[in-house]
């Protein structure tokens, strides 16, 4: 899963806010805007981030000289490509041609559109198509070109609206096929002004409108708004899910892919939580390791496989935590008590420490008393799933619940 981010803009309209740095490095909440953006994208499962830099590209290289740490257990590979001279966003893509996957996520580095990007990827689209675009309706589309949409088919793109008029605009998030580079013949060129309108005319552009938090830091007043709003938006409630008996049928010590069976509605439930904006974590006791039934490598391979299965459904788990220890284990290296083993709350506390979790908006779903007790020990609400369809149960859990404080 590759994500490509445009980070070459000089931010000339930002004045002193972008002085001596590329626009995506403007400070928001005390840290570079780009750092927050990379974290938000990486948590959706993108394991390679390619940054297309230009103006003062060395500053991007300095910040991302090493792989990006999503949390202490997950690192994301980062690559910075600095174009030799400005060639527009389309030209930057052309310059990066050899580094691009056959399909990739493409993101404007000066916009934050807080959507479940895997929903865009999984969006059904009748062939042929080259780009799927995440769209946002705004009350004043005067700074942007607008899209004309019919049944998720973008019929036209880039028309200049009347100032102050509402319209549907690009949120700066695209799922693209590498073949779109065939439409970039002359550079400098702009993706949004020169390429996407051509794709729309050829019937190769698809789109979906999302009603989610959106901000563009291109002008000083919006950068100030971002500084005030984005840190609060980034910090959100989390759903802590037990695994065996909640996400998969508990057939006793499930440690390998061949033994895994999804609970009815489980993938849909995870997507429901993603779409609602919650962080989604798995916290699971895996004493099968201590008992010698399977290895840690089996558990981690299973969790990677789960992510692929979820991705096909437009869903993802933000992070997994598992405890391989048990006092009665057969393996001496794992036969001991551990603060991560539920009913101890160690896994929950570790996630809260390393992720921007709003504890007051969070909850746990488990099927055993030990799950519920782990949440109770840190005063977190918990729901006991007793079987059936997990998506239907999750819809009930989410009634009157939001990742952010309301009002």
C-alpha cells in the first residue's frame, strides 16, 4: 500500500507562516502539519509514504530522513523525491514515475480531509477509470474548481464557480492508477487544472462526496483555523476490540490463518467504526504462544492477513496489541504473569500512551468477563458481545456516541 503526497509548495500566500520552509511544514498544534498528515494516512495501513518535494526539499528530507514511527511497534517506510525544478503537481508525478506503484493513494500535502480513505479505495467503480476522487461540499467554492457529479461519475471537473457559491470540490485525496501519467504530456502542469478535467471528459474520473472535517492551510486565516482545530480533531475516541469471540469465532487458541473464521458482521462493524471516525484497536490475550500451540510469528502473520481482508471491505485496524504470556504456560520464556494480560489493562494503557486517544469518548467490546474487567479498571465503558451479528451490535453501541465531544 503506497501513499504519495505532494509537498513541494512554497506557501507564498502564507507569508511569515511559511517563511524558509515548504508549506506542508507550517506549524499546526506545535508540530509540522505534514507530520500529522503522514500519521493520519499511515494509520490506514499504508506502509510506504513517498513525499514529492520541491521548494526547500532538503527540509522535508531532514524531517523524514528515517522511517516514520507510527507507534513503538510499527514503522512506515518513507522516501523523499526532490524534483530539480518546479513542474507543477502533474510534473512532480511524472518525475516520480519510476517510484510509483501500479495503483497508489495520492494526497495534497496542504489539506486534511478526515475520511476513511479505504472506503474510497473499495468504492465500486465501473471500468474504465483511472482516478477515484474524494469530494467535499463547501459553502464557498471560490478558491477551487468544482466537480459535476452524477452517480459517482465525475462528468466535469475544474469549472470556476461564482465567488461565494457552494459547490463540490476536491478534498485532495485520490486513488489513482499509474496509467494516468499517460495524460501528462507537457510540463509544468497541474493535476487539478490540466489532468483531471481531461480525465472527466474521457469518462475516467469517479468520485464520492464525504461529509467530514476538511481544512486547507493555503491561506493565513485557514492556517490559523487549522492550528486551533486540527489538534482537537486528531485526538479522538477509540474502540478497543477483543479478538477471539468478537472479531472471529473462538474455536480455542486460534493462532493461524487456517483456523480463523470471521464473526458474522465483523468486517462491517470495523468499517462502521472507521467511517464514524473512531480509532480501532485489537487487544487480545494469546496464551497459545505460552502453551506452545503456535508462535508469535503466527500471530503477527494472522494480524497482517486480517488487515488485507479488512482492506477489501474498506476497513482497517489502527493497531494490534497481544499478550503471549500465561502463568501456567508450558514455555518457560512466556510462563509468567504480565501486566498486558487481561483482566490487567496494560494493553489499553499502552495504546492510550502512544496514540491520541480521548479516553472519555472510548469504549471496549469483549466477550469474556476478563475483557470487561480490564476496561473497568481504568473506568472505561465496556460492552459484552454475546454472539450474533457484530455490525448490528456495534450500531447499537454507537447510538449517541461520537469520537469527539458534541456541542
